[in-house]
């Protein structure tokens, strides 16, 4: 499964303006409010926040990947946001984030979930790619950057 198959321009926020981590996650999940792939949005949010309590998903380099597994989704979902200002995320490197990739999968799709998390992490470890995302102005431009970068890994 490719990221470009589960991420779409309508699930990208190019200029998210929030002041904390929970609000950023809530804003990304709000994109799925009327999405047929969601069975229960409250349970989806709870799965992501519960995972966040275990250990921050702020992985470093100004990037976070909040994620969860729940049967409150019919299939794996993804969303992305670039914040307007650096956001405190309790990151492993102590630095704030501006790039947030949300991923939620079904409880029984562990291997696909792990492969996608790994692919996202590999992509986001590329400083040039992160800089291109930060410079992007629109959802479509960000989506195209993900498609191009994914083709290179």
C-alpha cells in the first residue's frame, strides 16, 4: 500500500493554526467528520490520544506522526498538516514540530500499519523533503511532493 493511496489533498491542511498538540490532532481528525471510512470518530480520536500518552509521537526534525489502531475505522486513514507556527509536541529531540502526519488503521492490520509508519519516517528523515513541505503553499502541492518522494524510496 502506498501513502498516495490513503492520503489525498482534501485530507491535507497546508496552514494549520493551533496552539497545542491535542488541537492539532483534533483538527486533522475533523477532516474525517463525514468520511464513510469512519465508524466512530470519538473512538478514533481516543485511540490516537491514548497512543500519544504512552510516548510522544514527535519523532524529531520538526515532525510528528500521531497514530493509532482501532476498529472504529473501516480501513486505514491518513491526514497531514503543516502548522503556521512551531508547535510544542513533547518531541523526542525536545524541538517543536511543524509537520504532522496522522495515521489510523484497523486493529488487525498491524503489518500494513507498521510498514506505512516506517515509510513515512524514512521520507521525513530526508531534510530536503521536509524543507519542500515547509515551503509548499497548497494541499495539492503537498500531496504531489508526497507522491514524488514516495516514488524515490
